[in-house]
């Protein structure tokens, strides 16, 4: 068994890739194990890799006496932020699915002014989706229109689950901005019988 080298934060700050590699090999397995307390294995690995990437990029600005504790706390915050983000996406997805169910229900009724407004609204939503970047649009459509899981989307698009989450989050963010005025209209439209 290879003996672990001590962590030399001064050398890491100076840009020593060897010292950084030692830090990585010493802490990576423990950090991944820690992250799996919050998220699945794949996401844990992604979050730890992002942590090390961010640490390397910000190494000169970081001031800490205990780098191990610092990285564990940073990772814990990243895991909690990921879970909050995932919760927001799931809540928004539920809202969109409910709206689509109401649209489908309203399409069964005879042609009314309300139904025509819903169809116009759907065209506006489709137009907003077209303005998204192609990968973001594809991930969003696969998630909300084809109801694929993020894991299935990642496999189909040949990208990580984290990247799928980011694409869908960005799509929702853009759609919220583009359609903020219509959101109130949508709520009123579906609540009026």
C-alpha cells in the first residue's frame, strides 16, 4: 500500500500540479464517499470533480488553515445547493405537467374562446423553446414533452446527468424570463371554469 504524502497547500497555491495531484489522490475517495450521503454515486463524483476544478482555479484566493475541512465543507454546500436546484426543477416540472394536463382536458371541450387562447399560448411556448440553444432545447423537450428521466436524457444525448440538469435549469430560467407576463395569464386561464 502506497503511503499518502502530506498535503502541501503552499505548493498548491504556487501552482504545483504534483502537490495538487497528491491532494486529489488523498481526498478524492473520502470526498466522494461523503457526497454520497447526499446524492447518488454519479452525481457525487461529478460534484467532487467540480470541487477540485473550482479549487484549482481559485487556489490563490483561498485562505484556510485546514484544507481538508475546508474542502469537505465546500462539498457539503455544493451538495445542498444541488439538492435545492433539483427540488426547484422537480417543482417546476410538476407545474408544467399540470398545465399540460389542463390543456389536454380543455382540448376535449367544444371549441371555445378559452380553447383558442390555450392553443395560442402553446404556440408562444413553442416559440420560446425554439429560441433556446439546441442542446438546451433538446434536453428540455426530452424531459417535459417525452417525459424521459435525466439519466435517460444523459444517455441519449451522450452527456452527464449534471449537464442535463444544467440544460434544463437554464431552459426553465430563460422560459421564466420570456414568459413571466404570461404566467399570471396561464394561472387565471386554467383556474376559470
